[in-house]
C-alpha cells in the first residue's frame, strides 16, 4: 500500500512499481472514470419531460380534489343556510317574540314612571 501511495503522490513512476500495484492503479483509474461519468450525468430532455409530466399530473389531480372538496363545503353551507329556517317559520318566531318584547318595554316604562314619581 505504501508503494501505491507513492505512485499516487508522483514520487514513483508507473514503470518503477510492481505488477500488482500497476494492476491496482489501473483498476483505481477505471473506478475514478466511472465515478466521474456518474457524477456528470445529465438526464435527456425526454426523461425530464416524462418526470415533469408525472409531477404535473399528480398536482392537477390534487388541485381537482381540493377544488371539489371546497365546492362541496360551500354548497353544503349554502344549502343549510337556505333550508334551515324557512321564511314562514321566521315570521312565526317574530310573532311569538313580539309579546315578550312588548312586556319588557311595558315593564321598563312602568319602572321609569315610578322612579320619576319618587
């Protein structure tokens, strides 16, 4: 290993080392070349388009689902708001509340009249 390190450092030339170290050096150079090719890899335009198309399809499906849920929620709120209290029930409730309100107003006027007299 010491001889291999000297070869890499440039202290020895390829002719001065043993055959075993020379084979190891050639294997080392092949591995470095393969690693360099792997690191410099750029995908083709077709592969980029394929990946982007898949991503856009997923985001479109997600957007569609979210819009559907949002529209359903709004529809349910509008439906319950319009059907919850029909207008004839609102009028009946207003008629039922009127005597109570008039009794309270009568009581307040009575209290004012009595307090004015004192």
